[in-house]
C-alpha cells in the first residue's frame, strides 16, 4: 500500500514473503534503530501497566514532559509530544502552510510529502557526492530567497553526516533575517558522542524562527510504539497542540518514554558501542573493492556500490536471499540506483554483512 516514491526501510514482512525466509531470521540493516533494543525497564513498565488500556492517555503527556524537560534541558512548555517525530513534522507544515519549502536532497522523504500534502511547492537543495553530501552556505542563500520554510536533518538521513555547528548557526541566523522558518530534525542526535553540544536545543530561546523535531523511537528502539516531540517557543507549541489529535500518544508510549529517559547507563553504553561498531564497519566496508562508504557520524552508513558492478536493487536481492535486508536508496531524490544504506548493528551482525558483501563483490584486502 505504501508509495514507492516515499518508501522507507524496515519492511521485514514483505522481504520475508519475497525471499521465503522467516522474519525472525532476517537481519535488518535497512532501518536505523538502536541494535541493542529498548532499555529493559521499558518492557517491564509496559507489562506492569497493561490494565491502563481501559483509560484515555493524558492528552498533555505531563509526566513525560517533565522528564523530557530534564533530559533535554528545556522548559516543559517548549515541548510538544507526538505520535513519533513524523506527527510533529506534519503538524508543523499544517500550521505554517508554507508556499514553498526547501529540503536538501537527499534527505528524509517525509518533509517533502508533508509539504506536498499541504499544497506547498518543494525546492531541492542538491547535496554533492563530491563534497561528501555536505551542505554549503551558498546553497542556503540561493534556496532561501523564495522559501518560507527550510527543513534540515541533523544528522542527515540517509547520509549520516552532520552540519558543523558554526554553519548551522549561520544558516539559522540568515533565515531569521530573511523571515524563513527553520525546522531542524534531530531524530538521530542522541547517537552522536557529543549529542548535547551538537543539538540546537540551546538556540531555541535565541532564534524565534527555529523549531526542532526530536524522536525517541530510534535511540530507544521504540518504532512500534511511536514517540517523538517538537521543541520550540511556547506559543508555537500551543498552536501545534491545537491542531493535534488529543490522544495520539498512547499510555504505553508515555510510560515507555519515562522509563527509557530514566535508564541511567543506556545512553552512554549505546554511544560507545555505536561509535566502535561504526568505525569497524566503515573501515572494513572501505576495504571491499568497489564499495565507497561516505563519512558518517550516526548509526548508519551510506555507500556507493557502483564499483561493485551491481545496482542497488540487485544488491538488495543478493543480500535478501542471504537473509540480510539493506536500504535501496534509489527512491531518494538526489541519489540513484548506485546507493545503499546500512544501519550499524552489533559485531556479529556487522560481520555477517561484511562477509556477504565480500562474497558478492570480491575479497577484503587485509
Ligand atoms: C530523519 C528522520 N526523522 C524522523 C523519523 C521518524 O521518526 P519517528 O519514528 O519518531 O516518527 C525518521 C524515521 O526514519 C527519520 O529518519
């Protein structure tokens, strides 16, 4: 039922049907979820509160917002909780009703879809492979001239790179001076070793044109529960809340969020393991003849496989028959059928991917 043009990773069910391998036997590198699963306290919390389904959830998510407020170091009034970050993205566009939205290409597709559903036109800012898909200030100056909303994804999905902090602030300032709303999606920010410094949260009071999107589904491995939030000036959060389904954040998602944010060593442990495994994957992917991984700082890696003599759909097929699911990036505007994206997983899974790629494309040079 989902549209190919706006496809996502993580469709294990259809991969299982296509390749005749049970879902539980697939290793899913196609969705960028914390490979260590949710903090154990999350599952306990849900199990212990099953009877709560007979009540409506708190529409204001007060208890969760209090904990989020401490975690994000923002007042609760500047936080709006949603049914995943995606709900917030759609609410922002519905509230702003922009004429023209600028989006980098490639980036997460839902910005464009949200814009088109509101009748906005979309302006692509094409990121260059030769520049490792890094955004340039000149591109912003050009794009912003005729836009009223700019989406930025930091770290950017599907590339995994970040916008350097001084450039980010220059962009926000420039957009402020030109009456452009900037929405920075920080759904993967927690995976960065310097996540607090890298986040734009501290800029919220300083620039009234800045909104942030934040997700708990990636880092805390809760995509099936759905949990994200919008961060920004109180007035705008209230306006977004007015447009929202009052009970979109269910009782388990609220409880899970609190338990996850209060899990003490989970964050540090995840960042440590992801950094170690990303470096390992990057190093070894780079040794596979014809495979070009791009510099990445989050929990996924984009690679150009054109040198391996296979297109992305062909590679997806070859790996699929081996029970490995990767993301074909052909559908991203700004990429083509030479690119695949893989999530960073644990050592055992990463080794299986590396060995399969070696078998398919050649030998690793040690
Ligand atoms: C950049 C980005 N933002 C938001 C989302 C969606 O997050 P959520 O599951 O919280 O709706 C995704 C999912 O892939 C994403 O890549």
